[in-house]
């Protein structure tokens, strides 16, 4: 019997997830194959071609189910493309090549990407990546594409300057200044709030977004609630409650809480907000993670049964036997699509052993 390949494994998971959300898997699987390129044919039992930070076990793909208030759930993929010989610069070039091909196929707009690309380029990048990308599949629509730049390429201390320059070029500088005024904690704690992603939708139009991701290290739920208050219409108490129910930690000393700010053209301040709880750092195993996520889905009037179907689509292992399958859970507030998202690891290379947490 031929060895299972990386594409066999990930493609099988993706097909089953497409069944869960009721969509044709042909286009998602084709794009997955193109993303993986020659590395998709690697035997699954070989070590990862590159230690991608997309997921804890270095699988360069992460799946998620986005529950939306006003439309059916969407299926999403976060990905890192690999160069022929993987490395940080080579992987960035591979991502640009992939996007060039998709731009011709789907008519993507790269004008905003082209306007800021040079700000996220350096001969000696720091960190594990230059840019990642996401693909969003909504039933009956063409796929949507978004890129995630690493603003810490020249060091965390330089990321505010890089982000400010990028937003100035896009005409969104005032919104950034209002975000920073409230989102970053004062005094010495400011060093623990880091701009970790700068994301762009590859489309034109009034709903095309820039998203800024701020990681709050060693934070409390109320710190993130304060950071969310910069966005009109967002209830800080709701943000704090979500963090408390998902993470159940007085202080989030493991992986950080992350807030993202949506800015659209013409806005003088962020007009959407999401909070991401890295639930895998605050549970003993995936069964405990599931038991926390299900009531959150019910709380926000989403179908909890779909989560179990999605879990079964990516794994057959007992949930008590590991931790990290359910990696993050997020709450999206404000336009364009409020809702919840649950992030699922492929676990292509490793299942991490569960831990006993001291409460």
C-alpha cells in the first residue's frame, strides 16, 4: 500500500469538512493542492518540510469553521506556502507566486498589497514568516483571499512604525492612532502588547478590510475588554465574558489573548473587533475544550451539532487523548459578519499529550 501523503491527509480532512458545511469540495481541494505544491506529495510519516508556525505540530494548514449571524457557516483555511527549498524568504516568494496565479484566475485586486509590500520585506527577516494567507469558502461564491504580514520582521520594537507607515499609505492612519490610544496598555505593560499580524483582503470595494492583530501577553480579560472599547458598538463586558468562559483564567499567562481590529476605507476609527482565545493553553484536553465551546455556540444561537461533525471530519481519536485539536475560539463583533469561529488543527504530524491543569 502506498504511503499516505501530506495532501492525502489534508485533502481528506478538507473534503469531509466541505461535507459538514454542505459545499462542493472541488475548488477547496484544488487550491489546497496548489498551495502545498511539490510538498503535498511528501510521505506523511516524514518530518515536516519546514517548521511552520501556522500550527503547533508544524502542519502548514489550519482549518476553521466561521459561524455567521446572517448566513450559513463558512469554511476557512489558514496556510503557509513553501518554497522548493523552504525558508522564510523562499516561502514568501512561493506565497506571492500562488497569489499571482489566483489573481489571474479569480480577478483578485492586489493594489493595496502592492502599495505596502516593500514595508514587509527585508534581507534578514526576524521571526518565522513573512506572510501567510487565508482562503474563505462560502457556498455558491468564489473563494476569498486574505494575506497576513508579519509586522515584526525587523524586530518587535519596529512593528508600530511599520504598521503606521502601511496604514498611512492606505489612507487609514487616523483609525490606527485611535486604536493605539486605547488598545495598548499603559506604562510598562505596553511592552506586552504586540502587533503580530497586519492583514489585507485581496479585493476592492467599501467592505475591503485591513485587520490589525494585537497580542496581549500576560493579560486579564478586563485588559482585552478595555482594548475592545475603541470600537463603537462593541460591548467590553461581552468581550470579557467570552474570554472568561472560554479560557477560565484569572490571568492569561500561556499563549496570549489576541484582539483584531477591522478598518475599512473612509473610517476614522476601527469599525469591527474580534477576540481570539487560545483555548488549547487553558484546558487539559480537547474534551474539556469541546465542553467549553459548545455552550458558547448555544449562547450565541449557533448549531452546536456542527462542531462535533467538524471534529469527526478531522480526527477519529478520543478527545481525551490529546490537546490542541481545538486551537482557538473567537468572537467576532461588528460588521461585516458578526459571529464565532472555531479553529481546528490538522494534527498531521503530532498529537500533543493532554495536561493536568491546577485550578
